[in-house]
C-alpha cells in the first residue's frame, strides 16, 4: 500500500548549513527574521545547534536591526518545523566535528557539510520536505577531504539516483539563463559543445519552465558562441555546424525558440522581453548578465531532478563571515523560489 503524502502546503523546505566558516548560518537566521515580510514558506536548517547558537549570539551583538534574540527549536522530524516556524527557527541537528572559526576553513567539518546535503535530499525524496535549498559550499575544502564532484549540481544528481541530467538555471527578476556547459575551463567547454547537449539542456529547461513555473508555452533564446554569433561564418563556424542544427531540432519538437543570437546584445531589456529563458553556451555567458542585472536577488536552480532545488547565487563569503553584514536577500529569493516551484510542480502533477 502506498504511503499517503502530506499536502505540499504542510511541508517545510530543507535548508542545508553550507560551509560553516562562511555566511550560510548567518543568512539563514536573517531570512527567518524576515519570514513574514517576504511570506516565506516554513523552512528548517540542517546544522549544528551549538554553531547556530554561537552565530546568533555574535549576530545579535553586531546587528542592531535584530531587535530580539531569535528563538531556536531543535526538531527530530521535519514535520515539526511547520508548527514551530512562526515562533522559532527550526534546527535539524547535524553535528560538526570541530568548533568553527569564522572565515577559517577546516576540512575536518567537510563530512558534516556533505551529510547536511545528503540528509536534506533524503527528506525531500521521501516526501518529508517540500524542496531543497542549499547554502553555499567551499568546494576547495571539500576537495581536500575527498569530494569527487565539480560542484553541488553534480553531487545532487548522484544523490537523486544518477540517471538524471542536472541543468543549472540562474535567475534574477529580469532574466533566467541556462549554461549548456558549466564547471569546466573555457577551452574545454568549447571543445565539448555538441548539438545534442544544446537540445538536451533546452528541452529540460522548457519542461521546467512549464511544469514548475507556469510558462505556457515557454520561449527560449539560444546564444551564439562566437562574437556577433559568428557573423555568418566569418568569425567562427560553431553557430552553423552545432548551434543552428540544435535550434532546428528544437523547433521540430514544438519548442518556441529563437537564435543563435549575439551574446553582446541579447541581454538588453528589449531583447529580454522576447524570451523566457536564455540558453547560453558556457558558464560565464549565463552568469555575468544575471549577476549584473540582479546580483542580490540571484537564485541558482537545478533543473532536471526529481526534486526542486535552489540556492543563493553567491559564494561562502569567508571574508565577511562573523561581521554581521552579510546580505540574506539571495537566500530569501531562493527560499521563495523553491516554495513556488514545488507547489506549482505538485499542482501540475495533480492536474495531469
């Protein structure tokens, strides 16, 4: 007999600790303080309770805008987070091995960072949590501890079974952009780019725009790789040999798509109004315009997974850890985005 699943509006969002020496716990506390202002869905933080308490003490001493010390509630089950969220920040315990020194990395805590992610994914996949939001990790310290993935995106794909193709979408209020190639040197990205990769990532993006965000039909714009989108072959042939065939294939599959477009002009306001998401050829081609247009509101979303996952679109900010000045807006946006996407996905599945 199948287990009855809790209604989406009664499920909390799982939030990971991220790199404990960075700003993850600080911005989680600040997001909880602003929960009513932004109408955030209940969430719980998977972290070391002692580390969270220490962060609270430092933060309230540094930030006068936090008029009262936040109440923390240790929970044993994600379901408890919904009932206590209005009065306390729910903490699902994940102990650290060593005491944290803000701004100073310690690979002894790397296993706890990874366990936080693994636990959160397990909660979402089992139906105990609505969606996953990940705080930034410091990949260098994880690599030192034996982490074998280029980043969060690839690790999450493995945790979700390994058969899914993860696609990274960066969003701000004025733009959604998807890089076809992601965590690799630029020369490698250009060498490995194929028509099949573009089609695959674009189809996953179109599906997500429809099932998770309500775009009907979704409109895609595909960027060129070379200056001026190759200028008819005079400045490169990738557009003719790889990108245009991908666009043709997408059109045969019923996708509304334009391109290849010159990347130096496709992100201006008038151009952005003609599409819902930009399919870009490499990492920075997608991330630079998103961060220029809305850095503080940026959200990193992983498409193509059986779970909804978002993250703030910034790093661990070790240089400002423990100073009380970290901006929580990107995390707040990620939490709001995750709640919206998960509820819309559930609604779409129910209506199917």
